[in-house]
C-alpha cells in the first residue's frame, strides 16, 4: 500500500491536474484525495489460468482441526462459536500479544478442549502455525493488512483458509489469493457471517422461489457509527483508523455485498462487470477528534483523513442488474446494511425488514416478513436457529456461519462460497478508490473466475 513509485506519483499529479481543470464540479474532498491513490495496480495481469476451485468439495473428515491467527475481539468471538460445534478441535492460536492467545487458550480449556499451542512470535509468528501438520483450516482475524500474508502462507503450506473482511485491499493481492488457492487446490474463503443472517437467508430463498419476479436491482451497505471504536487506544482503534488516512474508497464492502451477491447469483450465472463510485466530503473523524481529543500534542492530531465519509458505489453486472453499495462508519446514525432487493413482482428492504409483493392486501404498503417465515425459513435456521440465537453472535448468524463451515468440511461438501467470491466481494475497495480518484470513472471488475461464473454452483 505504501510503495508508491515515481510513475504512480506522476500519474497522481496528472490526475490532480485533471481534477483542477475540471473546475467547480470537483469538490475539495475528491480533488485532495486524488493524491491518495495507493493502488498502482489499475489492471494487473491475470495470473496463468489453472483448474478452477469452483464447486470443489472439501475432503471428508470427522474432526476439523483449526488454527486461529489473531485472537482479538473477532477472533475470540468466532472461537466461541467454533467451541460450541461438534467435531471441532482448536489446535493452535497465534497473536502478537501473549495476553490475547492466553485468553483464547483459556476459552478452549474452559470448553473442555485440550489447551491449544500458543504461538506468540512477532508479526510473522503465523508462519509457525501454518507449518504444523495437525491443522486443516487456518482462520485469520487480524488487522486487514495481515489477511493476505497469512492466507498465502496457509495455502502454500497446504491448508484451507479464511479471513475476515476485506480479504485483500488491492487487485494484485486478490489475484494472488485466487492463484494460490487454485495452485494449492485448497479453499481460500471470506467467512462472511452476514450471508447467514436469518433475514438474509429467508430473502435469498424468496428470491430463488421467484417471489419478487425477475431481480433487477439490489442495495447493500455498511453504515455503522464506529467513531468511538476507531478512536480507542486498543483493539480496532490501534489499526483501523489508519485506513482512513490511506484510502478514499468503500473500505468495508463485503457485509452488505455478500448476501446481495447470493440474491443476484453472482458467480452462479452472473458476475460484477464494473463500478462507478463517488465519495462525500470528509468531516466525521475530524469532528470527532476535535470533540474527544483535547490534547493537541496527541499523535492523533498529526493524522490526515483522506477518505470521504460516505462512499456510494454503483455496480453493474454482466447480466445488466445494478447494485448500490454504500459505506460510512464516521457519522451518527443507526446501523444498517440496507439489504434491499427489487424485482419485477415485488421488493424487500431491511432495517427494519419489510416486504411488498404485488397484489398483497393493503395496497402499496410494506408488510411484515413474519408470514413468510413459516414456509421459507432456511433449513439451517429451522434446524439450529435456537442454538444460534442462544449463542447470540450478531443475532445468531455467526454461529450459523461457523456451523455451516464445519458441516461442509465434515461432510465433504463444497463450501458455500469460494476464493472467487472472496476476491469479487473485496474488489470494490480498490476499484472504488480508483473510480473516486478519477472523477467516478467506471472501473472494470476482473473476472476472477475466468468464465466459470456462468455455470451453476453446487453446494450441499
Ligand atoms: N465479521 C464481523 O462481523 C466482524 C466483526 C468485527 C471485526 N471483523 C474483522 O475481524 C478482523 C479483526 O478485527 P477485531 O475487531 O478482532 O480487531 P482486534 O484489534 O480486536 O484484533 C486483531 C488481533 O490481531 C492481532 N494481530 C495483529 N497483527 C497480527 C499478526 N501479524 N499476527 C497475529 N496476530 C496479529 C492483534 O494483536 C489483535 O489481537 C478485521 O478484519 C475486522 O474487520 C469482522
């Protein structure tokens, strides 16, 4: 992210010039951020094509042996879900902070498992973890900058792996993950918990039962007031705010986009073709700093936030459908991922969930989704929803996600998503950054599947 070459600097300067020449239509936020291009990979060449990982089943196994890299808030939260599932063994945990692996190890022994190996060996300690021959799956919940190194190392060592979102932040890295997964014949996933939300799974079934007719458009977002968390001197405050000093983009696209991709059959008949993107002015972090950091000698006052607060991207698929994708984590508002879908016979919108199907009683008014649940609740929610709700991580979807991963691995099924989904769901980060910097110019998605998007998906 930081190795700007002279050519990139010249190109940035040229873009800045173009923005100035465009005159009043370009707001200061965009013009300033032209200099923030940090992705010198506008169109990196696709690596050599190899056999696809689409629809490749896991090898069947009775017990799934996990190694976890990054045992902070999210790592421990997913660990607690895994510990509640039969057929899971936590073999090793790794972090750069010993107290964090110790907390994770205690969770394992409290749950009646043997103590896992604790690896605390600096930034690259994960190399020791992935080298073990008693691990089947490496899950990483580190800061974003470590997702790619951890997963490339895991794949090279012959392990299936997954990370939190975004899996990677440059097109070059996303292609590297695709290539490494295909080469190793091991899965590289983004464990997108939001795909397993009770509402999202219900809506996905309604879409595929044709209740909304032909789907034309969807909306996805991550609008979450994280200002307090971003400014804490611990956990995500230690690394996540920094991304707002580096990138003017849709920084966290996957929570909204993952479920919507399932509604639109992305990589099961369709794929993202291109996006255009625009960012609002930047205000939220500066205002929050002014309000909460009175000491002007605090290093936080040396930070320059380059990301416009609210990024709006519009994605077009090769089948012509559209997706609006938004991101804002620095302004006051209730949480939403939008989670909207519009078809020729009806529509669904979330937060709160509401549905309209042409001809329904009451005229052009939203109705509740409850009456649809009896017939269309997803079998996973029908079967283990009660336990999921009791576990409670994000309303139960975290448990369903973990449960389903373990189920596919134990039963030898193909996972619900693959490296191509992981790459395409994270790609809006670099693509929106490039589009914003070029005055909302359209940016092409690579076809990470190299044609395989057109065929059906055969998950369990
Ligand atoms: N899916 C979700 O709902 C969800 C929720 C929260 C966070 N997340 C994602 O989870 C990831 C982690 O977020 P978090 O909230 O747990 O942050 P965190 O700061 O609490 O945890 C990150 C952990 O990684 C450790 N770490 C840093 N560098 C490391 C390295 N090189 N090797 C091993 N460990 C390292 C840190 O010490 C820390 O314990 C991020 O990608 C975040 O976006 C996802």
